[in-house]
């Protein structure tokens, strides 16, 4: 695989990881807003976070299999 294509694929992986991390941050933000008045909504947000974290673990596994490692920082592969 040409190096440029390999770097592009790593970049796409990193963009996906970054998007999942941003989604988790937004869910956490909403969870904090709703946890006092609607604890059942906070619980649902917790379920969503669990799913997101499982997806991130799978996404990391994908990178480990595809490239043999993870970047130290996701941004390292977004350049």
C-alpha cells in the first residue's frame, strides 16, 4: 500500500475516533444537566456512554490490527 494512502487511512481512522470522543463529551454534558431533575435520563445517557466506550475500544482494536499500534495521541494521525 502506498505510504500516502496509508497515511490517509490513518487520518480517517483518527477522525472517526475524534468524532466518538466528541460525542462522549456531549453526552456527558447533557447527563450532568439532567441528572438532578431527571435521573432516569442520566441513566439512559450512561447506557449511551457505555456503548460509545465499547465502540471506541473496538475502533482501537481495528487500528492495532491494521497498523500494529495506536497513536500516542489521536491528533498525531490527523496531520
